[in-house]
């Protein structure tokens, strides 16, 4: 049995064509079902639904053999861009693309604050990425960890800036925030448990190869 960990929403939707290329069809719609283990058309493959941030944990510790996780989630999981023990990242799937950016209120002069060497209060869910980014720039920041609705932080005076994922930019615009710096491009990667790769080599290699052949350009 191969267990594949996916999160609901964009990653699930954009992984379906890759699964199709591997001859795998998920038999239930996660938006309609309450089941956390979804059967597929193949008796030897099942999908488990987990929170996006839990995908690396499931795969690293063998709760799933393979998974799909955003680069943002993987960096936050390992605390750096180095990778982590037991978690093999063979493919950038080029799906669920967006960017990690710094955004501020339109009336906050970010460039001046950086230039003057002021301490900037930054609210984010992505503390590892933010810490590394500002350390590399030599900017002093006080990081404020949030778990959601980051856009609210500059509007309420909790922070001067946020570090968040941006796709269309509509969420920032709706909250009168402006993007002032792109930190990195984000896409989702295939992650594989290293022990599974040895023990279920043939089956997992086949999935990796099929996914690779179907990566969108
Ligand atoms: P947008 O309004 O299209 O710029 O989308 C921004 C919102 O969607 C932010 O709240 C992000 O946290 C979230 N978001 C955008 N793209 C992704 C992604 N690939 N993965 C997870 N969250 C995302």
C-alpha cells in the first residue's frame, strides 16, 4: 500500500492531473466527504487528507509514504532551505504557485524604515522565512507569530509589515496593503519518506516518474 498525504484545496486540485498521469483516480471529493482517508481506483494507493503544514510531518515519520507540500511549508518545517532527515524532495511540481512577499500599509515608508535601520515589527506565520530574509538584508525586526489573517496586523497597529503568500494580490488590495518586496517564488514539491523509497522502491519510482512527465510548464 502506498499512502499519499495531500491537503485540501489548491494542492489537492492541482495534484489530480499528476495522479491521473500515474493512473490514479481519487474516488471521493474531499469537499463533499468527511472522510480523512480517501480510496482510489487502485487497491494499493490511498490518499490521506491532512493540514498543509502537517504534510512534511506525516511523510517524514512514515504516516504517509509520499506527499505534496508547498516550498513555504517545507522551509518552515525544516527551519531552513537545507532539507531534513528522512524527507526526500525529488521534484518541484510547479503547482500551487505564488510568491512570499513583504507587504505594508500604503502610508508606511518601508524603504525609509529599512534605510534608517529602524526596528520593524513584522507579523507572519512564516517566521523561519522572515527571519532569514531580514537577517540576510541586515534589517532588525521583531517577529510576531500569527496563525492567520496576517493582513489585519498592519491595519490595527500590531505590526508595521507582514510576510505572507501572495497569488493574485487581491487579498492585499482588499485590505489596502501594498507589496514592497518579493522574498521568493513558491511552488509545491513532491516529498517522499526515505525508508519507503527503499522498501517500496518500484511503486514509488513509478509514481515519481509519472508525476515528472506531467509537471505543468
Ligand atoms: P491572493 O488574494 O490571490 O493574492 O491570495 C492571497 C491569499 O491566499 C493569502 O491569504 C495567502 O495566504 C493565500 N494563498 C495564496 N496562494 C497560496 C498557496 N499557493 N498556498 C497557500 N496559500 C495561498
